C-alpha cells in the first residue's frame, strides 16, 4: 500500500551513470545552454510552442488510459552532457524556480484535468563547482544543497510531514532519518545540517516538501566517489507532484474499477498502525513523540471522502508498541481504547463525493444506486438512508454508485 517507501529502489534503477558524467564533464561546450520553460498549467501544444527552439531535445508519448478518458501524454527532455540545460519551472501561486545543469526533465500531462495539465514533473541536475566541473568536493555539494534549501524556504516551502510519519521534533528528525534500521529516511530540511553531518549522509538521501496542500516536492540527492577524477559527482532530482498524484503514492490500484476515494477510505484505518510502527522505532532510539504535533488537511481527500486528514487518528505509542498492538488485535481484542481522539477504529466518513457512497454511510442524494459488489443491486434510496453492506462478497469494499433519479 505505501509505495513511497520504494523511492530509493526506483531511483537507483533509473539513475544515470554518474561515472560517465564524471569522465565526460571536461568536454562541456562553450555554447549557451538550452533553456526549457515548464508550466504545470500548459497543455502539450503550449509546451511545444514555448520550447520550440529546443525541440531536438524533447519527445512525447500519448498513452490513453481507457475508453472514455482523454488519457495522458508523457514528455521527456534529455540534454547532452556537454551542454546541460537551464530549466525554469512555474507552478500557480509559487515564484518560478530556475535550475541549472539539468541533464533531463520528464513528466506527464493529464488531459482530463485541463486546469492542471502536468500532474508530475521530475528535474534532474548535477552539482557544479566554481570552475564549472561536475567533479566536486563534498564541501561544494554541501554549499549547493544549503543554497537550494534556503531558496525553497524563502519561496514558502514547508517540510512535508506525511500522515504516517513519526511525530518527532526537527532536531530528532536527523537522528531518526539517518538511522539505517528505519523504514523511511526523510530528514526535516529545516534541520541545521552541519558539514560534518552532511558528509555522513548515505549515498542516497531524501527530503520532502510541500507548498500549501496542492504542490508536493521530493528532493533526492545521490552521489558517487569517482576515482578517475579523485572527487565526487552529485546528482539531485526534484520531483514535483500534484495533490492527486501525491495521494496516489499511498494507494495501489489493483483493478480498473478502483478509485482514489474508495482506496483511501480502505487504507485510512491502517495509517495509524503505520505511524505507530515508526513511532515505536523512534522510542527505541530514545526520542520523544510530540503527540500534539498537528497534521494538515488534504482538500481532495476531504472533498472526495469526508476524511479530514488534519484530524488524523493515531495510536499512543507510550501506551502500546507496534508489536503488542498487532499481536493483540490479531487475537481479536478490541483495540479502540488505544486510538487517540477517535471513538472507533474505523473513521466515520461523510460522503461528499458526487455519485459515490461507501456502505454503512448515509445516502447523499435520493435516486437509484448500484454496487458492483452484488449482482442486480440497483435500487432506490432516499437521502439519509444508510447504504447497505454486503460482507464477504467477492468484490471487496462495497461502494455504491449513483445511477440517476428515474427508474
């Protein structure tokens, strides 16, 4: 379910050969580097028009999702190692971010959401020293990363504390995030990282950011020590995502009829357990849990499911460890008393999604409804009626779909 824990594996699989870059960096040309302009509100045609002068570097691939959907268009810009590009990235309500020494950028447009054409954008660049070389010292890299973080902070970016991350202080985030035994290695970017600590970071390190609740950014830094040049090569990846793309990092679509609201509703009761696992690890390190640390609202989740993630339900790790919780819950014990600020383990969901309603929830609109969990289920329900559930069906969670007001 929690695919964001696979980021390291994916990045290592797709990363460029840093040693190749190190060996070729002295062949950089004197020509002006290409300059790409990316705005998330653009459609592919506008993207092509704004980058017409560098068309030799980009490629597009149309990939319709299914019948009845306009689908997506994937794009990629790849630049030669002797002439890396400058990329200016623009997002609504956020100052433009300009990045130099970009080796590639890629992403995809969602044609069904014209108000935000690009759902995901990845920009990969290399850290350069004052002499224009990509073979740099660790001090060069440290200064470059600190400069990037300062720029992001000035533009209003905040640390992205995910709803299944441990509630620990900024200071403790370094101890937790650099421990080799933890599931996640996300250090709070506001931690005052010293150069000595920077040198001890693993060869792949991650920081997470958000701007409001609609733009999310993952910064991944990876490096190699290259003996041929007796120095380091650092590649940084900036992965921007929309709120919808961000939410999808929590869930897995196992069949074409799955929806974000049904899947998030299904996994929501499991998220406190995931957080309990992380906080149990933190306690074992001697760290304190800040139980009053707030979460934030994901508007799309609230709109689609009625779940307010700012009121996220967690389990008090001082009362019970993750191992104890799992053992006792599997034995059939009612674990409700261990949940914080929640009378039941499963959240009470108010359906605010047009045309969809989970079982055991009040019908949001009078009319005919059906569910794929039961054959010939189409029936009339009045607003406020509790939608039936069909336990032990072969489909899974029962989600009712609106089918009109007439019979």
